[in-house]
C-alpha cells in the first residue's frame, strides 16, 4: 500500500482516486475550497461525477500542502491547460522530488507542447510519466474493466508504477514510448470531433469507418515524425483511445462534433458541456506541430477549419471527399 495524491477533482481525477483508494492511501486535492468542502461533506462529486459515491477511505483536501504531505506518488489530474500552473506550485513548494504521473491528454494551446514537454520545461527532475488509454471516467468509477498504459522515459519507473496502480478491474501496462502514448491521447480528441460531425450529418457507418481508419493514419504519421513508435499508435493509447472517443456516447469530443453538425454554435456547445473537451483546444496546436515536421493531416485540418468558423461542417466533408485519389499509406 502506497500514499498517493491525486491533484485535481474533475471527473477522471475523482474516478481514479476513488478506485485506487481501495488499495492505497489516497488523497484527492480540489483546487476550489468550496468544492473540497462539498466533496468531503456529501461524499459525491456533484458537478463532475454525481452518480458515484466516494469511498470513506478517500481523503479530501483543499490545502495542496496537506494533500502532498507524506505522498509517495503524485497524480496530476488537471487538463493540459492547468498542468504548467500546477507544476509551478509543486516546484515553488520544493516538492519537485516526488515522482509524478499525469493524466491529461492534448497539446497546450499556446505552445503546442505535449504534457511531457511541459514537465521537462518546468524544471521538475523527479521520475515521471504519462498514464493514458481508453477510459471513460464514469465506467472506471463504477468498477468496470479498463486497460491503460503508463509511459515513461525511465523504463524502470514505468514498470514499477504500472505494477503499483494495476489491480482489480484496472489493468495497467507499461511503456517507454512517451511520445507515442501522448500523441494518441492528443490527436484522438480532434479526430473524435470529426467522427461526431460525420454521425451528426447522417453520413453512415461506412463514412465513420473510413474516418476512424484514415484518422489513425494521420495520428501515426505525426507520432512517428515526433519520435514515437508506430506500434504504440496501434495499441491502447492510439487506436484503442481513438475508437472509444470517436464512437462512445460518453465522449465529450464526439458530442462537440454531433452538435456542430446540427448547427449549434461552438461557444454554446462548450458552455453546455460543463467539462473540458480537449479536442477543441488541441486542434490548432495539432496542426502547428504537424506543420513543423511537414506532416499532412487533412482530417485534423478540416476539424480545425470548422472550429475556427472558416468552414461549415458539410463544406469540410465535401472538401475531404474532393481530394485526389492516392495510394493508401
């Protein structure tokens, strides 16, 4: 049994903290003191995971210092947009020696950096890695089976922490391909918006299958260009996460695409979600990284054009269909 601090009380952080509290000493930190008070009193995350009762063993903290006290592993459960700020707090509190795992997926909006690049730039030197894979928070919190991958440049750390988190209905593999794992988590959100648009326009299951498959090819090209391995992209954190996010009814990014296809304004969609849809933030940054290494990503480009208001959803589809015939890569 280890002491873990889960930093961030959104849906995924809450779900993972709840599940791990059955096997470890877990503290869940909520940045908002009012939310922390409500979580502790009601034993339920009313905003993000209202269906799930929090285990009594799970400790709730509003104080970051108290949450980190005695922790042997930190699990950053913020969105990508909040990761840099959290790392600054850890470094400022001289807590950058505690091993760290992050759950966020996507590119940082302004810098187009992946999470591991944000961590490297923060100056934190503790062993660290990304935990990713096909995982809807609600299903994990309900105790349904789930498989994830823990990736770190430190292979021994990845192996050790994967074994630590593995158990019950949570299966955790390990990998040393951080780039490959993170690329899958970033790009699949953008592609899920594309599939949502396709389904929202009623274009059929043939079109959906084509989008998922060709989207996976785009994901693989970018992953390999940035130093990841093609086999990682075909695993849980690439193909697996893409299939889940593009087709699952609990997917926020898929829902964005569905609503865009129905003509709803993006600002309204995002406001109604009440959760972060990382694909909205990551689409433009995905293209920036692709351009930096001369990788062509027509589906991601079409999604970005729709999100930016340059194309209507049906126009984007017609442009994709009008592309010249080519050999399948």
